[in-house]
């Protein structure tokens, strides 16, 4: 009887502990699932959406009709001397595609001239394979088309509100150009792209500075007496040049990242300024003028040791400024000036910009 009682007690204990063990196991598993979901959610939330310049393939739509030597190949070159020239209004269209379905956020289109800038165009998202008639209007032909000027060129910026994703797109000339046909020098498509938490903070800094004021003559004279006053005056200027953007960016990241502000001269004798940064042990190059981040040091860019295809261009990049972009400018460029402290940069700025 005694042995039997001990045996029953042992069975009871094992049964209870077994049930508790299962309960604890299920509870911990549930916690793990919840934590995993929370982590996944936080990981998703830690990413930031930017409108970034996307790689596309330009091609002639089925009914496009261009003059010889002035087809969509002109849109694959950085030289604004190349341009698309449609024969007539009926053949005035071009198409482009992406490797995967993407959400088009906007287009920047550089026209042949002010007189040849249309009053109306439309942008379509195309579903299915080539030849399909399934479409969504992303930019309606009755939307007003504003034409702006920069560096002697004329362009329009389109902001696309649709949340739909497509892998093929079509742009149609509608009406209003002087010769009533499409004459186009360049196109820059921007897509809503999620950027990881590792790069999002610095890209956000670059993009914010690039939005400070339009690119232009900028501030060439100042009576600012200290580094803070100069930064404040630049932030309220009506336009900025590359050195102005550079100073604001360097001022804002001082104390967070190591940096060197570089004044560069290209092989074509163009001048531009960027900031090389030490971003948590990685050397990157920030271009707050173009709103761009290059994932390599500027020395690697100049020496040809950079994969320029990994560069991130936010929607402040304008194709009119192609001569300051990527390999077009940096490959083989020479360093004209270098500043690694904000006081040093301010002192040099005063010497250069104040009479």
C-alpha cells in the first residue's frame, strides 16, 4: 500500500509537471511569436520610404514614331545634346520598364526648349505583357504642366499619387508644343523605395538639406560672424550653390559623423562640392546638392574603384545637373580644397566669399 501510494504520487507529480511544462512551453512559444511579430513590425517601421531614382529600360511604344537617330536611345545618355524627336503628334510617346513591379512616385522631364515644352501630357501604368490594353492613368492629360528653368534648360516635375505598382509605363505627348510633337532631352523616373535602417538616417539628412532652397546662384557674400550665424543665413537664402549645401550639411552632422568637405574639379573643368563621411566605420560620399548618397569614399570614386550603380539619388536630383553626377563628374576629378572641421570650413568660407 505504501509503495502504491508513492507510485500514485509520482504519477500525479509527473502528470502535473508535464502539463505545466507543456503550458510553459506553449506560453514561451507564444511570447516568441509575439516578440518575433513585434521585431518584424519594428524592423518594418525602422525602414524609411524615399522617392529614389530608379534604373529603367526605355523603349519605343508600339505606335511611337521618331526621326532616325533621335529615338529613345537618347534617354540612355547623360548628354543633354541627345534628344528624342517624334515625327508627329500621333507618334509622340515613349515607354519604359522596371525589373519588378514598382510604385512610380514622379517624373522629371527635360524639354528640348521652352517653346517645345508641352501644355499637356499623360502617364500610364501598363498591366500584363507588352501589347496589353490594361492601363491606369497615373498623370491625367488635364493636369496642369508647369515648366521650370535651370542652367538654361527647361523641365517639368510630375508628382504621381497612385499607390499601384507596375513594371511598364507609357508617357504620351498630348498637346501644346510649338511643333506639336515630342521633343525631349532627358527623363528621370523616381520610385517609392524602402531604405533600411542602416542608411535611412544619413540619407534623410542629405535629402533634408537638399530641400533647403532651390539650386542657383546661392550665397556668394556674407557678413556672418560665426559658424551658427552662417548656417542660419544659408538656411533662409532664396537659392543655394553646392558650397552652400555642403556647409549646411557639414554643420548639421558635426559631432555625429566624422567628415571632410571637398571642393572638386572634374576633367571637364566643372567644379562641385561634396562631403566625404565616416558613417559608423564605413566611408561614404554625400552630395547634398543633388540629394545623393554614394556608398564609397570619394577617393574610390575618383580612382574608379566605386560601383556607381549602388548610389542613392533622392527626388531632389535633377537630370539637368547630370554633369555633377556619379562617374560623369567624379571619375578622375581632382581635389581643390578639403576642410575637416566646421570652424576651419567657416574661416575658409569667409576668406572666399567675403570682400
